[in-house]
């Protein structure tokens, strides 16, 4: 029987045989005996699993559906929160069971995804029709360039070669073989090359790797399952439950000898607080850490902290999923710090002092944020240092020694470029995967330092275990001791966010965006808005436009230097009355308090990215609004999020004056920025499996986009770029 530890969360114990999983009719599956070794690299010793909570009953489901049907919207402004997005009678449900209604489904889905994606990868890839050209290339090169693509996200997709994206065969080879570093790593390249779409096959994205979501994610392959893919083979086991059990064991790295891994899934209902009633001082945390916690303003634990801290403090591995903005960072940092405290003090003169805690985050922003939080918690531990290793523009690496005042990180001034050898004494290292791997491979003595790791944390674990990061993570895991504590944290969607979508022709998007923002600003004196755009160059152009329209905007994307990004991010975090136009560098994990509205303009790269962007609002139990603005031909995306309570809102009318005003503003946006946005837009949608399939249609749409920016003729694109995009000789394009 499952052991219920907390009202909203359970740590789940064996036996699996007692667990009821939803029936899943997915025949071939992971052969667990082959899959387990891959996960043992992550959880080398430990494994224990889990009874699962009950599922939502049919009455609750009905109520939820009814609740949704009753929803109404006002034009471009969601109705009051009480009626918008609320799910029937959830508030009255019994916490202990109700709050876990999604848990079983989620976990089962997660686990079953292992099976489906692993097995179906073959089929799915071979089905795709836009891959034929690329398949003709040599397998080895393909693998190299494919993995490169996976490491990129829309932010860096400004000029991107869709034919390469489509190479499913490459993925298979990639995942099934141990290809050499030469093919899985990429040489550096400059921003201008990126911008020009000059994607060399052995190019390494040193610049924004960590911010760029793997291409695989676009195809819906997520997370942990990918790590299994090279271990996959068909399995004749017809018994869904036993297959699932095997997969669960693989997922968590089962090893009964060592006390095992606990799984915590925190899903408080919409009306439940994200705070628990437990205080930090009820846990066995050192007095100085408690002082730091108190100074940070934390008194009680959040639910995810309450659920995981006691277990983590016992040294166990944990896989935790909790809503965005519910305090996961503290949940993994605090026990990690306690491990450092209990370890023998580091000799400052030691040549290669060990790193005791290694935190991996997928983006620079997240890494910086985690380090900031760590420094807050370490206020009364002056002998403990936190170091951040993240990619910096160009070929250099940014290192920060984090001292106890968070402000030092967040202001651009404090960004320091150090030679690595000068800061070798931090016990806690927060890093992005690509840069960390570089150090493992290229920095003398670094691997030795990693031999001291006692705690390994993967923040946004689902993302880190995507194919896009796979090789880096494998390398990192191979570099840290097997005898360690492993913490996997990952996010789920908050229900506090009122979500809706608008579908309108492309030529209305800019005026509509303006109208939406103008209304929101007028209604919310303390507005704080994130506008997500598809690519970095589109982000720049939209920010220019909104600036011309006299809105208070900032922009952030991967083409900006890190110091600038840090400064703007910090400004946005602290301010009210500001709009941040951003690429996906802000999509995950970044904790901007009190964001009132998230607008996503155009197709999100995939469901997960949509959810994570949305998760920037509705944090800490607060309410927020989300608007997805799509063109009619982008509506297909909605099918991927149909399980979420997202309503179609009527398109607000745009009066002629507003239209004129926007046109005028567009005419003031620099031509080169509009040209770059056009090319980026084309590259982004070209890389989308659905939109990019019909190149003729794509070009028509791109030209529509160009017109929506006020351009009479679509800008010319370098022939080389067109060739790489597979768009040579498509009518309607201009080349130069
Ligand atoms: N015990 C606590 N009491 C009050 N506030 C807290 C507590 N723990 C964390 N917070 C605050 O909650 C906010 C969200 O925390 P955090 O960014 O760690 O959430 P998260 O779950 O990691 O979100 P995401 O999934 O988006 O990364 C932060 O501002 C943090 O300072």
C-alpha cells in the first residue's frame, strides 16, 4: 500500500505489483534488462518504487468538464478567475486523494512514454516525409549535424536548415550507437554565422547551447525516456502492468539494496495553497541554514519542500515533480548545503578541492537563479562557496563566484570573467551542461574536482534528459562518482493560470498584440508582462515595434550578451509596469515574481515549451493570465494541448486608427531588423514538421508575415541560406 506522508504528496513505496496503472495498449516496449543499465548511470545504486495514488473518479471528471463548459470570456480579457479556468468542485475535494488525482496518470504517462517513444522512434522517424533529402547524406555526418540541431531551440533557430531537422534516421542511429565525440560535438561558430544560417555540419553551438531546446522536443520526445532509447528493443511481454513495472524500475534506477529512490509528485489542487503547514525548523537543518532561511523570508515549507526535505536529508535519491513556482530550488539546495556542512572542510590551499554538490540547469538564467538562491541560503556559511559555470558569448566562459548577496549576481556589474584556476574552492557548482562538459574534457584538473561530488542535482530533469542534452549529461554522469545522492526535479503546470487562445490572420497579429497589451496595461497598474516570440530576431523586431508604440518594453534573447541579459532579467524581476519581450531563454524555470500576463505569439516549439512559458505566471499560488496568439494555419497546435483548460477567445476588434498607428510604428522599425525577422521566421516555420512540409505554402505564409511588417517585397535571402533551408527555387522567395 502506498504510504501517505503528506496531504498533497506521497512518497511511494513498493510493491509495484499492488499498483493499478491505467490500461495502456502499447505492445512493444522497453526491454528492461537492457534499459536498466542506462538509468543506473544516473541512479547507479538505488531504486525503490512506489504505489500510486488513486485516479480521479468519473464524477470529478464530469464536474471538471462541466466547470469548463460554463466558462465564459470577455473579448481578449478573461473573465473573473472564479469562472475562468476553474475546474468544477475541486476545492471541496479531499486533499489526500484528490490532490493526487493527476499523479498516477502523470507518472504512468511518464513511464509509459519511455516505452512508446523508445519503441516507436523507428516508426515515427521513418514516417516523416520531409527527411528524404537529408537521409542521402552520410550517416555519420548526419548524426553530427542532427545532434547539433537537437541542441538548438527556436531562439537560435533564426536561420535554420529544416531538411536536417527532419532527419529521423539520424536520430535513431544517434541514439543507438555510441558515436564519437567528433560527431556529437560541434565546433564553435559566430553569431553572424547563425544569423546567416550558415550551419556547418560540425558546428558546435557554444553560444547558446544551454538555452536551446533540443530539436527532439519539438517532436514530442521528452525527457528521461530518451536516455533509454539506446537500450531499447522489442519486448513481447503482453502484460501492461509488468511492462510498466519494468519501465518504472528502469526509470528510477531500481536497486533495492540501497534504500532506493523516492518519487514525490506534488499536485495541490487549484485552491490549495502551495505552502504547507510545516516549518523548516521541524527538519534537521543546521542552525545557520535556518538563520539564512529566515532571513530569506521563508518560514514554512512549500508543499514540495515538505515532501522532499526529510527524505533528502536522509541522503536518499528523489525524483520530484511539482508545479512551476512552488519552491523546488530551495527543496534541492537546502539538503545539498547540509551535505556540504557535514563534509570535512575544504582546504583553501588544496590544489584541486573537490566539488561536493553539482547542480545542472538547462539554461544560464536558471543556473544563475539557482546560484542566487544558494547564496541567499548560504548567508551564514561564509566558508561555503557557490560557483556558476555557464556559456558566455563567443568562445569564453563566464564564471561567477557567488557571494552571499544575491544582488551581486543579478547586476551586470558583478559578472566576472575569471580564469578558471583562480576560483577552485567552491564546494557547490551550478552549471549548464554544455559548458560543464567542455570543462570536463578540456580543463586540467576539473575532472578530479568532480570526483568529490556527493550530490548531483538535475533541475528541469525532464528537459536535461532530452536528446538535446543527452551526450553532455552522459559525460557529466560518467565524471561524477557512482556513490552519490541524485536529485531530479521537474515541473508541472499550475492551474492558477487562466489561459486562452486567439486565432487571427497573421496580418492582424501586431495590431492585436498591441491592443492586448494596451488593454492589460490600462487594467493593471502593476502589470508585468512576458511576450514570448518564436525566435531571437523576431523577438528583437517585436520589441522594437512595441517600443515605437510607446510601451515600456525590454527585450531578452540569446543574441544579447550575457551581461545584458542578466541586467534586463534582474530589472524585470524587480520592476512593475514593464513588458519583457523574450525568446525562449525565459521559458523555463526563471522566477519572475508577479507576472500578470504571458502572451505567446506564434507557434510554440512544442507542448512542453508552451506550458513552461505559461508557468512564468501564476507562480507561488498567484493567479495569472496566458494568451496564445495563433494564425489559423497554426491552430493544429491546439490539439497538443487540448487536455488543458484553454478557451478560445473572440478576437478583439482593431479599430482603423490603431491599425494605422501600428503601421506607422512598423515603418520606424529598422529595415535590417525586419529583414532578419523575416528570415528567422522563415527558418523557424520551415523547421516545423507540419508547416515546413509544404514549401510553397510556407513561402506564401512567410511573405504574408513580411507584409504584416509593412514590407512591400519580401527581403532577399542569401542563396546559401536558402539552399540550407531546402528552399532554393521556391517561387516567391528573393535570393541574393
Ligand atoms: N518556503 C518558502 N516560502 C516562501 N517562498 C518560497 C519558499 N521557498 C521558495 N520560495 C519562493 O518561491 C518562488 C518560486 O521558487 P522556485 O523558483 O524555486 O520555484 P520552482 O518550483 O523551481 O519553479 P520552476 O518550476 O518554474 O523553476 C521563489 O521566489 C522563492 O524565493
